[in-house]
């Protein structure tokens, strides 16, 4: 539990802080300006906001930049979570070699361990069953195409 709290404080909090700063950098009202002087503009006489000439670009930037920062932050959290908790990678404890569907919810899964032990496991909707322990040579990938 302490590892998770440490992870949340050191990885997720800075990401959301950066996203919050990015959103506050481009305020929502930056694209519009209220006219204070009276001139020939009819919008200025009524007190309605006058649209700046580059408002579409600023609106687009105000939406896209925080969105990209949030997406980048989520990818960073995913990367560090995988790295910290060893969810995937070369040094994973188990790796799936092949999955063979045999029914609508049933599969035969060939799994390799770090010690090069290979197992065939039956996976159903409600159960897992060890079918057999296979030889590593039986599962080795052939370099060439099979001859017919």
C-alpha cells in the first residue's frame, strides 16, 4: 500500500499539476474581449463581447494543448506503472506464446516461464486447467516456411 501511495504522489500528482497549469495558462475568456470604448462598432455600444480576429486559433490552442498534456500524462503514468510493477517486458515472469480459441469462451493458452518451462493451459469462462507441460523444443519458432 505504501508503494502505491508513493507512486501516486510522485508520478500522478505532478502530471495533473502540469495539466492544471496548462489549462490556467490559456484562460477560457482569452479569445474574447469586452469593448470599453465607444466607437463605430455596434457591439461596443451594447456592451457585448467583441470577438478578436485570431479567436479561433486561440480557442483551438486552449483546447488542444491541455488535451495533449493530459494524454501525455496518462501515457507517462502507464509507462511508469508498467516499469514499476513489472507488468510486461522481457523479464516478465510469464509470457503468452500462443492462444488457440476452441469455443466461444474457451481457449488453449501456451505460456512460457522465465525458466523456459512451457505449459498448455485450458481457459474457460469459469475455470483454468493445466492440460500438459510441453517441451521447449516443441514450441520453438521455425525460422523457415514448412515444406509441403
